C-alpha cells in the first residue's frame, strides 16, 4: 500500500496494530476522498466564491433608493372597514402610489383596500413601473410581467408576483407583490451566487433546502475524510520536518517502491545508503555487513546512469549487467552525497522483526544443524517459498568446544580440530537463512545452518553460523524478514532444481509448495549434490515425495565418494549436464532454481548458458558468499 | 514527474497540518447546519399556533383629525391590539407612537406580569417562566439593535427564550440553544468572530483559498493512490 505512515511505524519499531491502524486510516482517507473529494472541492470553491462576491453587490439593494414616506390625511376611521372585514386583526391606513389605502390583516392574509370601495385591489402595471422609477431612478425598464409560475428567482415570494427587468449592468430584476409592495431585487451577482449556493447546499432543484439527505450524508462522509486525515498527520510528520536547522545539514531521500509507496526521510550526508536507511528504520538485508559481496542490499536508483566504464561500477560487480542497466545498485556501496530517490524492495517496507524461542536444535551432519524455532506469543510469519529471514546475532563469542554434540559429531570435530575453533562477533551482525518449511502462515520455522569452518590455519569459524550452532532449546532469538527474490513462477513448465549442501533448504520449501500446496502436476526434477552419503539431508522426506508423486524425481550426486555408491558420482552440475540436460529436448523452456555454494552456483550457471537457457528462466539463491 | 508528485504530496501534507482544525470545523459546523432542521433552529416548534385576535373583541373609537395633528406628519395609522385592548400605532417622524384604542391616550408599557402571561400563552411547552428581563437593547443573539425588549426565559426546550415588544407585547423573536449552537457554528463556519455576519472577511478568504489548493492537491494525489497490485517481479 502506498503508505508513508507505515514507515514511521517502522521507525518507532512499534507494533503491528499501529501499522494496521494507519493502513486503515489511509484506506478510509483515500477511498472516501475518491468518492466525495469532488464535493469537498465544490464546497471550498463555492465557499471561496461567497467570500469573494461582495455581499452588498449580491443583495443588489445598494442600487436602490428608499422612497420618501408620504403622510396621510389626518382623518382615520376604521369603522367601515371593520364592519366589512369583521375578522380583521389589524387595520392600517397607509399612503402608497400617491393615494391612500387600507392595509389590513384578515385571517393572516394581507389585503390592500381601496379607501372608497373598501375592496381589495390589485395594482396595475403602470403603477408598478412608477414604483420602479421611484426606487431606481434613471434606469430603463425593459419589461414588466406578472408572474404566476414558480421560477428559481421568485422562489421565495408568494405568487403572483411582479417582475420588472431593467437595463443595467447587473441585468437586475425588481420584484413586487400584487399589492405593489417592493420585495427584492435580483442581480447577476446574485444569480452567480445562487449557482454556487446550489452547489454548496446540494439542493439542485429547489436551491433552498439545506437540510436535504444528500448534503447531510456527504457531510458525514467528509467528516471521516477529515478525521482520518487529522489522525494521519501524526504519522506522516516526522520530527525532522520541524527542525529547520537540521534540515539544512541533512539531505532528503525519497523512498519509493514498485507499487507506489512513497515517503521522504532526511539523513546525514557522507554515510552509506544502507546505514542511512537503517537509521530511518528501513533495514536492508545484508550478510557481508557492507562489503559489497553478498548482494542482498540491492536497491534501485531510478535516476542512476549506466556507465559501465566508470570505476565505481566495480563496487557493484556482484549485480548482473542487466540489473545495473535497470538502475540496481548495492546500498552498501553508495554514499549519500545529496538528495536522491531510492526504490526499495517491497519486503524491506513490509518487514517485521519477530521474536522466537528455539524449540529444537539437532545435528544432521557434523557440520550441519537443523534449528527449529517457535515465534513468541502465538505470533505467525507469513512467507513465500524461497524466502529467507535475517537472524540478529548479538555481539559475543562462541567456543565450539562448549557446544553439546553427539558422538558422531564429536569424533569428526576431534579429527578435524573443530573443537578448538572460536566464533567472534565484535559487533551485532545479521545473517540470512532460508526457511525449509512449507510456506504459508507458520508459527514454527525450520532452518539449516552449516558451520563455516576455516580453510586455512586460522582458529576462527563463521561468526553467524557459530552463533546459531550454539543455540539450545529455550534460547531467545530475534529475526527480521521475510526477504528474497528466489520465487517460483507459476507455470506448467518443468521445474529443475539444483541444490548443493544446505542449499537444499529453500528448494525443500519450493518442492513442498508445488506438491502439497498447489498440487501441481508439472514435472519437477531435483538435482542434489553433497560431498558424501552422510551429508544427504532430508533423504527420507525426499524419497517419500518421490514415491508419492509421480511428477517428482530426484538425482543425488556425491562429489567426494570414496567407494561405490547407489548415487551418481561427481559434481552436481556435471551430473545434471550429462545425465539429464544432454538428453533433454526442451531445456530452454524449463525453469531453473539453483541454490548452493558459490562454486557450484557459478559452474551451474555456466552450463545452463551453454545450453542456451535464457537468464530469465534461471533463479538462484546465492547464500554462500560472505 | 516524480518531482511534481512529491511537491503535491508535500503541499497536501503541510497545508493539511495548517488547515486541519479549520477544515474539521467547516465540516462539523456544516454537518450541524444541514442535519438540524432549519425550522427547529428558527424555533418554530417553540410556539403554539396563534389564537385569532379579532379587533372586534375590543372597544375602540375612531381617531380624529385633532388627535392626529399633535403628531403630524403621520405616514401611517394602524389599529391593532395588545393584551386585552385595542391599540393605535402611529408612524411619525419621531418614531412609533402607541395610543390606547379607547381613550386615545399614550399607553404605558406592559408590566412584567403581562409579558409573563403572554409568554406563557405563546410557549408550546408546559414549563413555567423562569425569568423575564426587560433589556435596554436587543441582546447579541437578536442583533443588538438599540431598542428595549423583554426577554422571557424558560428552563425547557433547550433554554428557550422568547422576546416581546415592551409596548405592544408582540413576539419579536425566539431563541433556543439549537439556534445558539447554530449561530456559534456559523461564526466558526464564516470565521467572523466579532460580528458573526461578515462573509467577506480576509481571514476567510485566505483560509478558503488555501483550502482550495489543499483539496486540489488531495484530488491530484488520488491519481497516484490507486495502483493495480504489481505481480512480484524478480530482477
């Protein structure tokens, strides 16, 4: 969702409930805005017009003069009137149109009576016109009509009503009742005002009733726009917005995503983008800690220029040429020198920090452990096949000799001097591990961890892997994610999976997803390479799947087999090439998913390109490079 | 393109901050003014239907030339009635003059008891008169004209007040908290905090103009706010 407020919540590391609130506020705000925004605009526009049109000009009375009152003869005897109109409640002797009249109220009706005949008398056109001349001198009368039909202009007067049009700039019309009493003047200013009035009160036919259901309904709706907008203010404003001096020292980074998410953060200059974003709550995944070698902190700079001769490009060499052309860069290799726009992966915006407890930790081989953890308080993680989490490994160190281990591990460790190794984390670090589990919403997550042992004489082993190795049931862990781009495309094309060692982890997730969740009938072929028979992980589970699903087949290859084996011998990429690819008649239309150590990965990719498999058909998860 | 988007978003955000309270007030006051029936605001429900007052009920005599000459020039003479008596109302250059319809003497203003009685008869709710006050001039809720008026207050129907003419006892106006709230919200609506009547004030102009920019920016943002969800893409 297009949601800068979410960001704020990340910054505060606040809970999901807050994120959800903001999410819903924003939804209410924009959908009601879509529905009622136009009326809101019309209200403001018409309101502005009411303000802009001069009140006096609208009323039009400034054009008129008040005629002088003429006095009446000094003899008033209402006796005869009252005889003729016994129900009168008021009798008044007035002077009008140069003669005298009785104006009486009879049954709540006003009557103008001729003083001689005592009959109600209607006023003739010439009298009305002379009244106009009295009130509006020096103006030409265009027409004088007695209107007995309702018009928008005469809507407030009793019918019939005299309308006199005069020729002035305002195209004014003067109204008189049938007794010659002046009622009102309507001008062009008033007519314009009246149109805006109609729009303002949303009574499009009568223009009078502002208690109509439509306007009440819409006003109530806009109340929600306004309230949600005000609540959103709390999330869209950051403290930085109000620090003017600080703003000068900092530079803005506009953050976008593919689905339109937008926000702006202010960061200090002269730090790497990954650090700057991290301080603002946008944690890019990284295994190498800013070394430019793991490639996880990939971002997109929409305005980046592609100039492959530039030396700065070496820093991003882990990225493919196409990705570079597209503007992809490594967050850890970019220095913030000025304002910039960065497109972040969706997951970075949606990532959550989860807390969990280790429930099981067991050795599968002397160098591989399977770690199961359960999220705290019934929390769940929803993830897709192929995604990974970042383990937060706190500062500290691990002496491997203290790690409890079964005999077969102990033997191996003693023979290979692993006992004396030490893992040191001088700083808190993060390490990425793929979920083995069937994707969906899970409380329990399973990971495979391979202990990184030194290839030289040093006595330090992998800082992250030794930490995870040291975990025992009951230990608390915190991890963030999910991240990743190792997704399977939905299709019926054959899926060819190539995994090396613990690279089987995301592939397990993919296989389970295809077979058990999608019930896919597509052909799925797994090539799984390990060093020797003892290192084959999840053999039982995989064999069972082969038995159960006719569309799933598996080839296991051992690179380091000392004796004859029921499995193929050799590097997994070579085995796949000679045993399968060569005989395959439509290899380029298959989809490939490769996960394994760097060497295995590069040789596999090379072979695939020799078979003319297009890049777009190959997905790989590069977990080995640190 | 990108830049304009951000500019519009920024405009909406900052103007929203500045205008938030006034926008809410406009909407809340507008909602009140539309949702509460105007006739109740005017207080028509506070009054009983008029009893017919017939001049024939009272005794009176014609007004002679000699009588009128004292007040000349007279532009109109009206025979009407007040509480239990006929009354002549003369429009003269000195203003209105009230004469007893029978004696043609100048009448005295009505007493507090008279006014309370008239009010009790007019008021549609069964409630006693809480207080009756003769004000030297119209209160603000009546427009502040410089004329005396009787204010009769009830402890019912949202603190209803009826206003009567001190001499004729005619009902001048009626108010209740429904009207007072309307008037207060109207003040907030048009942002004229002194007179509550000047819609052409500069503050309103500035606010409405800013609000127009704000709303336009908001509408503009709608174009960016609805996206078809992209399928996950992988580089």
